[in-house]
């Protein structure tokens, strides 16, 4: 498996594959956003889009994240993290987490935060993320 940052110029070619995953993940949200709401900020390079593929270049999962600047700290906020089949193995979690850490550290973020379903929270707790009300956070500095 390989996780890469998708360049916005390539997004129109693969949005038809990514959109259903994002919509699937957002059905568990409070209705703040839809996949369509994410498209323009992704195209404007305002959000990060991580794409995971298998050895045959089939889509495995996606993450959409945003840098949020607070008065005292900067965080990388994960809007959505979805896999094609709704599950992931340890390698998948590790690859996506490493990609997130790379972005967060290269942009000066102090922490990473994600709203998530309890299943993801449970998996990420063992990786050093703290679980509070299905909000998980990993401090970097």
C-alpha cells in the first residue's frame, strides 16, 4: 500500500472514486459538510487530500485534512478518513498516520485532531492518539 498527497490538478480525474468515500464518512457526521463542500477547497489547494492505493493502484482510502491556526497553536484537522471497505489493517493505519505526521511537521503543526467513529478511535488509541468524545488528538511538540 502507498499513501500520497494528491495534487489538485489530478483531482478531476479521480473525484468520481473519492467522492463516494467522503460521502460515506460524512454520513456519520453532524451534517457540517458534504463531499461537494470539500471539492472547491481541495481544488484551491486549501485542504490536504491523501490517497491510499494498493499495489495495483486501486483506491484503498482517503483522508481530507486542513491546517487550522489558533492564537497559540496550529493543528492539522482531519475532516474525513475513509476506506473503501470500511476497514483497514495496521499497515494502512501506519501509512496514513505517517503521511499525516509528515504534513503536520512540515507545516509547523503542534497537533493532529480528528473527529471519528469509535472504531477508528479505538485503533488510533494504541498509536498514541487520545480519545475524548470521539475526538482523537495526537500532540507533536
